[in-house]
């Protein structure tokens, strides 16, 4: 039962709302936990043990850290300043060890399930050269759905308790709900305890506005997924699965089509997720903010999969930037290498682990590692050329906020994004490189109108529907970029206009959704990560 | 406080730091700007800024940065 399934939208969610509202307010969070575990059991069966194990480990690591903090404050009560410093040092060391145990255990499970076979595969290639036998064999691994998301959320919780940003949760079932809230368990967003826990435990009564806003958002997500993304899946599969048969403009079109498919699918799923939360009065954090308006690769990642980027920034980028080795380099660099080289070095040291983890997080494939390194190189290059670029803009009197300059920058960013997604979707790094090369082989602009694009599985009518869907999404994005929401505007519109828009959305999903002959049901892409 | 304004102006001199209260929330200072700022603050005020301090509330305005620096100097 995925989020875009009729069973989820029309049966599961309404049933949950009834049970939730029927429960007394102080017990509603328990109902949410029961529903969340039931949902996880329905999609993952006995793999729920991993979720329960993660909950136990996360909760008790939090409690252990809280106990150490308590002991530290008691020890500091009658100490002088020097003693306090020593006490702080002692307990900081102990807390760091406890945090390390929790993080390492959580990551060990994730790494074993996700990367074991990748390691075996590559180790055997290396050992083949040296003629040494490999005592390990590849195994059939079953990855629990959502493990990459809830593991990061659990690590974030433990780190926040360690840093003292939040108090450790004392009730294990509340920790369990924070980690397993059913709308976000499959694809995120990766939430922070300080942002969502309070709302989860509040047990707000159902409200007409929340249900109406929630269901409109859910249908908007279904529109993106069923009308645009699933339709685009047809040509994308045709080209990426048989890339040897295509070259030139077709490969470029496939890369663009996949980028749109992925955006419509993932952001559409987030609309369903956020809409589902909204039904219960719970506001989960936004995961997308008009990414195609970005004017650089760095800005794109501040607008795309925001919760993952924020997680990496908070728990990898900043801690690495503040680590001893980076600080030592900073001191050394300022004395011996100059400000520019020092800052470039700091950026490289802090960004490398972020982008390596970003690539690996998506899966155990060299193409994902390449994808991470691609953005690492581009963002670092952006930092390296910034002083020179700023000087050129000044000399040439080019204003960064000029419309023509923004269009050029956005266009450049689109090329970067489409190229990245080509490698991301390709069946391996070798296939990605081959596709990238064949894009320049016999590139013929005439292929755009000579009917070639109609041989990829979509009819002219399909292409019109996709284009109309993209325009609708772009218009909504434009309103959001201006600081408003379409839902907010609709809320102020006369009742007949509002209901016409709602019905139009529902019927668009039902009539123009990619169902039936010629289309295949497409699983949620990010649920596989 | 004047020293903080000076450091901030070295990073980007197009902002009115005496009035601005959304340096982070308004995306005026990006992560790299914050890292540069942290490094300069550590040198100038002989303090150590840990990752735990990296929250918008500590960097949203020159006054907030000054409060953080004073707190860390006292510890």
C-alpha cells in the first residue's frame, strides 16, 4: 500500500481519521503510533523488527546521554570555574563515546544491509587481480522500506540530545512515534525532533480547514505523480533500458524527461505526505522549494530534497567544518597559504564527506558515488571561481539581479541538473558515460519535429497532457516563489470557483492519470533508497 | 560589537548589519559565509565555537553573534 494507491487515499486515511478523532485527546498520539506500526507492518511485514530495534537503540542512547548530562550538572553544583571546566571535559568525552556507540550501531545495520554486496563485488574484483581468495560471498539482502530515512532521523535525534538542543524523550513509545509516523516513513521528509514531536503528541482535533487543505494537497500530489510522472516513465524506460539503440537528441530528451519525472514523482509524493500530515493538523517540513528556479548547483540543493540537505549540513558539514583538523588547517593556511587558498581548503574538506555521503545514501552503485562527486566538483568550482567571477561582473557592469543574467544562470543550472540526473538514472556508471558520449554523437535538432520523439511510447495527446501538467505545476510554483500559495488564493475565491478548481483537480487525476494499456504502475522511486 | 560588524562587512559589504535580523533565515549568509565568520570570530575573540552553536538564532544578527561571543567568553 503505497501513498499513491487508491486504498491509501480513499480507505486507509479516512479510517485513520475516524479512529483518531474517536480517541480521547491525550491518547491520540498512541492511536497515531498504532496506525504507523500497522502501516509499516502492511508494507514491510516482519521487517518491522528493524524499526523497533532502531527505536530501542535511539531511545536508550538518548536516555543514557540525558543521565550523563544530569550527572554533569550535579557534579558542577559546588565546583569552582577550573573544576567545572574539568568536569565538562570528562562528561563531554563520555557523552561523545555514548553517541558514537549509538551512531555506529545504527549505521552498521544500514551499511550491512545496503552496502555489503557492493563491498563484496568490488573486493572480489580487486582480489581477482592479486589472485587471493575472498572468504565472503554475496547475500540476498532485503532492505526495510524507509531505513535510509529513519536511520538519519534517529541519528539526528541522538546528536541533538548530545548537543543539548533537545531534552531526551522519556517515553519510549513517543520516541517510536517520532521515528515511525506513517506518512513520512517511506520517503521522508527527514524530520527533526524539535520541529515535529510536539505536534505529533498534541492530539489536535480534526478541523475542516486541515482536512480540506490536506486532501487538496494529496490530490495535487496524485496529479503530479499519475498524470505527469507515470506518463513520462514510458519514454524514460524505453531509452534508459535500451540506451544502445539511441543517440543524439533522444538521449538529451530522455535526461530532461527523467529529471521532470523524478521531480513530479518525488515532490508529488511529498505533497501526499505533507497533505496526510495536515489532515491530523501536523505540519511536516517542506522538502522542495521550486528547485528549477535555482541559479546555481549549490542553490539547487537548497531547494531540492531540502530535509536531506539540511541533515547533511547540520550533522556532517558543520561538525566537519568545526573539527580539529579543519581548524588546524585554517590556522596554518592563514599564516602560510593566504585567505583564498585557506577557504578553498576548508570548503573542500567540509564538502567532500557531504557529497560522498549524499551519493552513497542513494544506493550502493558507482553511478551514485559519481553523482555525489559531480556536485562536489561543481560546487567547489563555483567557490573557486567566485572572486574572479565577481570581478568580471563588476568590470562588465553586469547586475546579478538583471533578468537576462538570471535567465542565463537558470539555464546553466538546468544543464547541470539534467546531466547529473542522466548519470543518476543510468543503469550503472558505464551506461551513464556511454549515454553521455552518445548524446553528442549525431545530435540532430531535426529529431525534435521529425516524429522521432513519438516513437518512444507516448502519443501526441500524451505529450500535450504532459506539457499541460508541467505548465500547471510551473504556475503553482510561480505563486509559491512569490510567497503565496494557490490553496491560499483559492481559499479566498468565491465558493463555486473554489469547488470548480477542486473538482477539476480530482477529475484531471481520474481522467488523465496514466492508467490502463500502454502504461505500467510505477513504484515510488525514492522508497527504493 | 564594532569588531563583529567589521568582520561581517569583510565577508559581504552590501548588507546593513546594524539593522539586519535575518542573516541566516533570509539566506543572506550562506554556510560558507558562516564558516568564514566562525573562523574569524575564533581568532579575534579567542573562543572555540562548536557545531552545537550552529543554529540560526546565534547568527541571525550582529547582536545575536555578539551575545554568543560573550557567552562563550564567559564559559
